[in-house]
């Protein structure tokens, strides 16, 4: 039995967590999920109570209510993305291997049936968190969902925006969202699907299989290359996303 008062979360003792979990189970309100996120994964930080909640999250991930299940998967994925942090919970991947296997099976089922792009991207990132894929399990969804990644140029260290989507596919050092159309940009160079390797190839294939063609297309640019408009250095977008 979990000794919650001996565990910690973002605001101190975790003695309040069981009551919050019980409320969420019966009252699936967004504000309650927000409270749980804030306590267990505050701005990406995780705590001993975060991992103690994994059995409950794994059970909730099998809930017939898709909204509840997806909320559980996304929070659990974010928690596992922080597994290498200093949290005092020990070797969590070994201790919670059964829960992680359950969560991974559930996220794969829900990926197959996701219809909304944002939900799909979030679940894809959660999958990487359960698998322990470093460098992508904390930023993939933010970048694809917001259609931009912020990276540093490996040549001059200028802060750059890698823009993907409605505004186009380009690299710029200017705040394009607040600028007119006269900003200096360099077009991104996608990798052809046949040329993708490793994680890029795998994610692209998964997205295609799931009918998420827009996501698959964006991934060819994420795993493609860019040129810094300030110093003309060519670089791998994926390498800089991981490095940053």
C-alpha cells in the first residue's frame, strides 16, 4: 500500500493525492486533471509521488471514457519522460515495468483510433516517454502542435525558429509571428520518406499507417535539414532539437 504522506510532489507532502485521484475517477473535470498535472509534473519536473501514481494512471488508461484514458496516458507519458531526473524514487523503469507495459499497449491502441491531430501528436510523444526515447519525449508534441521548434544554430549560436505548417516550412532568426512578410528566412530541406532512418523512419511509418498524413509530412522536415540565415551554417533539424 502506498504511503502517500511520505512521498512528495511539487507543493510538498503527497497526502492529498489519493483524494484527488478519487475525485477524478468520479468527476472527470479538466480542472481536476490540471491540478494533478501541476502536482505530479510541474513544468516537466517529477517527484516520488509522480511514479507512485503510475498504477492508477495505468488503470485509468483502460477506461472506457476515451477522454479519461487519453488524459491518463498523456500525464503518465510526461512523467516517464522525466524518469532520468533526480526524484528519489529509485529505478522507476524497473519498479514499474508492468505499469509501463500496460500504458504502452494502451497508447498504441489509442494512436490507431485518434482522429484529432493534436491528440495524435500528444499520444505519439507519450509513446516515446514509455519507451524511454531520450530527447523527443518532452518536446515532440510541443513542436509539432505549435508548428515550430526553437533551436540554437550550431555555428553562431543564434536562437532560431524552425517553422513547419501553415506559415510554410522555413528557418528564421526573427520573430516571424510578430513580423511582416519581409523577414529573412531559409527554406527547410525535407528528407525523402525513402531516405529517413532510425527514429525518423519509424515515426513517419507509424503516422502513415495511422492515416496521419499531415504529421508524416511534417516529420520529413523535422528529420531534414536547415540553414541558419545569419551565418549560413547547414545543420540537421533533429540533431539541434535533441541538443536543445
